[in-house]
């Protein structure tokens, strides 16, 4: 098979690494793998094509800000991509994150409808079936079930100065339901349930969790605590690509103020400015692309916390489990689906005391047993070699 994947990035952040790993599985099983991407230029095992350039991304941002028409910029860049697709003649197309200021969904989906090339679309959030936002559960908005209008989040990502949510919803519904041979894949039952209530409800949908490299993310010994002079502390770890209030930064700081001196909170992914604004008992570490360093931190931590207020199925949860570290997560999206009663605790959003109690509860359990349970759960459910074989089988079914 010849498979082309389309994503905002390649081999970076969770969506880019998923596209990269799917490509590697395709290649390992005798297939051809191509990835078209919008931003960044990371090395890849697949053959790469960039969609547009920095200028087209910038103009797409301007169109979004001025007109709230995210996904309807990058016209010429997407037209050029279509010509490349026609020349490549892939057997199937894998769609991933289609927002991110890089592709024109009208041009793309009109082509998919006309060409009848089968497509497998991975949904990472709710943007595909709303008139603007990527998440709405934080404000309990239900307009997406009927027809978006007067969007209460139009100033949020993808931020705009006007509200065009009604027209966006109308166009998305027509475009995304037009291809005759498109199927969906989601990583959580939570998102699947939402899709089944949206205008995408009649499309075939597959539920499979994402996976991690269990040979990279595994329990290991290191001197990372000693290097940071916290080897005598109980380490509470948090990790995010971008720490903001959506990811629970304020709640982490509140939590640090109620924990005793025996604890040290470590958060990875902060900016240089944020690092210097954190309280003394919170160690901030800037984002690292080193999976080895991440695995060392996961392994060294006593517990991993994920106080996210908007999320689908965070990869960080399963990375922590693979390293043998129990997870405490807010009851947000599909985040609780990564754990069970033997491997973590679910806390309601904003319950700082609940986080504290959960940390103390896990601390009172047998460390060796709970770490063994976490690793076994990751091996059973979240081995990327197994999970990305799911994609290979779906592509084979689409092509046949």
C-alpha cells in the first residue's frame, strides 16, 4: 500500500509522533509511507512534503483573527498539495490534526469527495464538529449538538475578533460528511460518545487508545533527583507541552502550597519566564525533546499528576504508567480511561484537597506493587507496536 498522512507537524508533539510511528509501522510491513505537514521540519522515516511555508501559515493566522475562518486559509498551498497527491496516487490518506493554520479544509474535502480516495481521520479533539472551538466541556456548551452560533469561545483558540461560528458549522458539516469513503478513529470512549452525538454520527468510528514506546518509557534507575538536589523528597511530577490554566498550572501552584516539606513538585514544559515565577517548592523544567530524560523523570517520581481541564487522551498518562508511575488525573475528557483502581486515582476538576488526599493515598500503598501494576497495564494496553498495527489493519480494510 501507498499511504499519505496529513498532519500539522511531523515527529513532534503527540500528534506528530503518532503520525511518525504509524509511518514506521507501514514501512516495517512492506508499505510506502508519506507525510504532508504544515509546520516544523523534523527528520522522519517517511518521505516528507511540507504544505505551504511560514508566510502561508502567517496569512492563515491573519484570516482566522480577522474573519474567524480557521481552516479556510492556505488555499494555494492546499491546491499545490492536491496536485502532489494526484501525482503520488496514494491508496489511502490518513488525516490527523487539520487545525493549526496550515490547510484549507474546503479544498481538501472537495478533493476527497471527487477522487473517492479512502481516508482514515484521527480526531484528537472536538474541532471537527464545532463551529469554532476544540473543546467545549469547560463551559458545558451544547450548541454543537444542533448548530453552533454566538460562540462563547470565539476569543479562544483558534482566537478571532469576530464570531463566524454559524457559517463555520454549516460548512464543516457539509464538507466533512461529503466523502463516500471516510472513517474515523478516536483514542477515547469519551470522544467517541461526543462524535456519536454530532453531525459525524453516521461515519464509521473506531476506538483504539494511542500507544507509547515501551522500550523507551520503562522503569529505570538514574541520578536525576540527585542532580537536582531533591533525592530526599517525595516527587510529584507533572508534564505538558505548554503549561497554562487549561493544563492546570494554577492548580499545581495551589497544590504545592498545601503539601508538606517532604514533597517536591516538578513540572516539565514551562517557559523560561514561568520557571522563574514558580514558588520555591515547585521545580520548573523547560520543555525537552529527550525521551530518555522524560523517562528518567517519570521513573524517579512517586506519582504523576495531570490536573488538565480540557483533554482527550493525554499521552503523558500512559508514558508515566509505562515507567511504573501511578497517575492522578482530573475527571477530564478521556484522561481517566488510561488508569484503573490499581494504577491511579481520578479527582474532580479543581479539587485541590482531593489531589492532596490522592497523593497521600498512593504514598501509603506498597510502592513495588503499584509500580508493577502500572507497568503491566501499559504493556497490555498501550504498547505502540500493538496500537499502530490497529492503524495498519484499518488501512488494509479501507484499501480492500
